[in-house]
């Protein structure tokens, strides 16, 4: 099957964008443009739109480098305190280190990690960790 872009002769790679097949290059362009567009419309004082988080999730799954242990699928649902910055954004997520090896269910260990997302570089880096507080999501 050919790429959905009329003037493109490349074969579609099985990557669907809004239900239509594209080659890798055009799929990447469409996704990057949509992501940057939605990011630029993100008001500093608000949390990102569901569409922006959905695009972010796709980049995490398919494209980007994650420097650290991050459960990609959970970021979209569990990320909080999103803060827009010049090159992307940062967010926090509650983690449960050792949750599956801890034999005492009453002493669940929680920490909050802050991650930085660089859209230009296509990478996500762990910035720091802090103790979990009762005002943070579980
Ligand atoms: Zn194409």
C-alpha cells in the first residue's frame, strides 16, 4: 500500500494516522506537527489537554529515548503537576519502589519522581525524586 500523501511514492509502513496509512517519514511529520501545535496552544497555567497527553504517550511508545525506568503506558494516566517550559515540559509521577517484593502490605513505599521532556531532543530524563506527601496522587 502506498503512503497516503499524494506526491509521495513510498510504501506505507503500517503506521496509521487518523485511520490513514503513511510512510515513516510522513507519519513522523504529521505526529510531530500535531504535537508541537498542541503544545504551543497549551496555556501555561493549565494541565495539558487529553489530546496532548495522547500524543505524548505515542512518542513515548514509538519514538523517544527514556533515560531511566518509566512505565510508559502509565504516564498518560498517572502523570501530574505538568509544567510547560521552553523546550517541552516536566511532570511528576508517584512510584512504588519495591511494591512487588515488599511482604508487608501496610508499609507501601511511595516516592514522587520529576521527569523532564525535551521535545527537540526526543528524550525524557529523570530529574529528581522527593518523598511522597498526602497531597500527591497515590
Ligand atoms: Zn510518505
